[in-house]
C-alpha cells in the first residue's frame, strides 16, 4: 500500500482519493482550532501559497483527541480556519489519529514514519511529508514550525 491507496472526506463531505495528489509533494497535518499551536495555520497557509504552483499541497485533518482542542463541528472548523487564518488548502472532516478508531490514512502514515519512542501522534500539528511518488519521507514534531520545512519541501519539488 502507499499514500495513493487511501481516501478521506473533505469538509464538504465528499470522498477525496489521495490519488488526486499523485505527482505532488504533500504535507499532511492534524490540526486543532483551540490549541497553543493553532497559529501554525498562518505559516501553513504561507507555505501553501508559496509552493502550490510548483505542485505542493497541504492536507489538514482536524482532530479532537488532544485535550479536546477541536470540539466544534466540521462546518465551524472550516469557517474558523478561513476567517481567522485565510486557509485555502484542503481541510478534511475531523478524524482520529490514534486509538482504535484511527483513520486508515493515519495508520499508514504512522507505520511509515514512526515517532520518537512510539508511532502514536503526540499532539496537534504533527506533520508528515510525502514525496511526489507517494512515499512518506519524513515526520515532524508538532512544535516544528511549518516554515522550518521549507528546505525539505524545496528538495522534493526540484
């Protein structure tokens, strides 16, 4: 299996196949609206605007598993991201990234790029970088700010 074998529902409830991102460099991020790291949306959007014309995508997956920091409905989350951070990259419906109800895409990502000590996602804004062939090339801690990924993204876009 690889990244392109999965799908998820976007904020409009439409099933999106990851196959749609074939040939693109993709950053997958589990997000939260009420977290101390929420301002990372600003840098994520900045990265997206800078690199989208070169084949870069960001996929945001809201998650309420960490201190219940995204309790809102999908519609409210979508509005929050747009109004407060001008998010234009694709946001998906809220999912679980850990536990028995982990979304299959996240099971795959965690197995491909294990974290320190464990494969579990530790907090909101963990990031997975996928190359244009669907390979998971790196995993970044929640506290790694998006702009620190620029060099890695640029290497993959060449």
